[in-house]
C-alpha cells in the first residue's frame, strides 16, 4: 500500500539516518519561519486569531508566539500558522507549489511543547514532513493549483499531520488514520488571496495536522489508505498531470526535498510570483542608472501559470498589494526597495504610486509549459527617455540558484523578530534557534518568542499572565 509506505517512512526513519545537511536545512527553515511569524503577530489578522484563542479558554498547554496567551496545541498551531503566513514572507517549496514551513513549524513547536521534545526531534520531524509535502505535491500535479486549490493549505494539512505524528510517536497505522481524517479537512481556495483568509489557510492546515494526529492517537477512525484508489485524495483533488505516487514513494529521501529542489527563502514580503520581476527590475535599474523620474513605462511578461497568484491588478490595500505586480513594480522603482512598510494601505494609495501603476503592464508570454513564482522565468523591461532596457530573468531570488547570504538571513530575522522582542530578545532567540539541535527540551526556545517581560516560562508564564 502506498499510504503505508509513506507512513512507515515518517514513523520508522531513525534520526541517525537523516543527513546532517538536511537537519541543518530544517534548522534554517525554523529560524526563518519563527522570525516572520513574530513580525506577523503585529498584523490585524493575527490579533483576531489571538482574540479567538483567548475567548476559547482552552487549557493553556502551548504558547501563542509573541502574545501573552497560551492554549491547546491545536489552537496554538492555528494561531502561529496564521502569523507565519500573515506577511507572505515565509519560505516556499517548488515541488509543493506552496509554503511548507508555515504549516509544519507551528504544528511541530506546539506538539513539542506538550511532549517536551528535543530540538533534534523537531528538526527530524520537519525533514520527514517536508518529504511528504514535496512528494504529495509532485503527485497531485500542477493542475491542482491551477484549478484553484491552495497547495499550502491542502497538501500542508498532510505534512503538518506527519510532523505532529512524529512528535507524538504514532505508529504507521495511526498516522495512516490521521491522514484519512486530515483528508476530510483539506481546503483552501486561491480565490481568497489578497485577504485575511490566505493566512487562515496556513493556520487551518497546522491545526488540522495537530488535531488529526491527536484524534488518531486516541483511537479515532478514518480511511487508512486515503492516498490511493477511487475517491481518494489524488483521484478527487489531483490535477491529472501529477507523477505516480507509488514511484515517488520509492524515492523518499532519494534525494531529500531539502536538497532537490530545496527551500526557497523570501527576500521580500509579498507573493513569490513578484520576486523574479523584482530581482530583474532591480538589476536593470542598477546596471543602467535608471531613476524613477525618467521612467515612461514598465512591462513584465509572464509565461503560463507564473502569475496565477497575482490576483489584484489595481490594489486598494496593502494586503492586496502583495498580490499585484502592478503595485510592487511601481513601489520598487519609486522607493528603490521593497520592505515590510511597503504594504500598508497608505503606501498603496499614494498618488505617485497610482500614477506609476498606470504605466505598468503585465502580458502573457506564449509558452507550452506551466510555470509558477518559483519555476520558470519572466521578461522585464523599463522604457525611459534614453531608450528601452530589458532582460529575461530565469533565476528565483532566495533559491539555491540565487541565494540569500547568511548575513541577509540574519538581518531578515532580526528585523522581523525585533519588532516584537526588541534587539536583545531577538538576538537571544536567534542564538537558541541556532543551537536548536542541542536543546533537550524546546520549552526554553518557545519561551523566547514571548515579549521580554513575559519570556520566562513559555506557556506557563503566558497562562499566568492571561489568568
């Protein structure tokens, strides 16, 4: 059975069999995700989630990062997953066609906190979950996303379940059941991009993972071969263009998804479909000393599928602006950079930006392939009084082919986490995250996500503050 083979890989792979570089990649993903999640806690969508958790009044077992609140593991995973995706600054995995860490890291830390798991166990669970995310993403095919499903949410439910099952030490049979339950909760529509519901997708998937694993652990029942056969996940949701899952199941860890295609880390806090054009436009401006005042037009060409997530052509809010190449290109040439501050309503509504957006157009490049924000290329051009400057961009910023430097990643983390923890707190947390594999109990690390005056004691301190 295919589902059995996938489950046994997750539950039976010894920590010692996971290569050191794979665990190091998991650590880097943990650092990036916690950082962007902390910045995300300042967003209205995360504040609403924190109010929900507070009103729910669940037993305080797991910490809501950046908030003086503790709740059940499932609801902590929900709130933290939502924060991790709130800014659209979290990492991506091309084989998933989505964001792997925003669902898995919140699930992992929520369960680790109640099981007192070690850092090494968390990193192993993440690496195994990433294999499930990537292999299922390849199997479900490009058509799944192109039909309107948000893979971060749908496939993310299964990888988050795998992570939670690892840390609760479920056997393969219980994980198969947990996946059957998760399948009846998989959801998330691309139509909701540009609204608060997109980060809700990640939070829901993280909660689904924790809830499904917990229920299976208690003896709950569900179909235990959900990835195969008629009316299974692939038969129901698959795009009919995916790879055979039985063949993919033979390739688990051969190579690891962490290695091929690797995790893509965002340099800018917006949809990844914007990133190749951002990189290309920045290079054009630097190479030809182009100033905003001389720009007469901007054009960005997308091959099929490469701008599916860019649902807003004339955004009116900062959130909509994250999914608009028209806005991102205009803001970039006017401001010379894209930052967290670029995506406020006031920044989107500036008259100068609206005028530059009117000079910006996107167009379709004829191509028989199917592409995405992390697979493919873009053609970018800037028209000026001096002439037209153009180039094709076939690398993705933040990918293994165009990576962020170590200092860039540290700067990103400290900027994001520092908005909640201040400089000393963010530096302490970064040190704990870097030493994650050495920690026997992740409680100290999770406590480091709380604002300075409440950092001692993790969920316990948060519970006392709330009570």
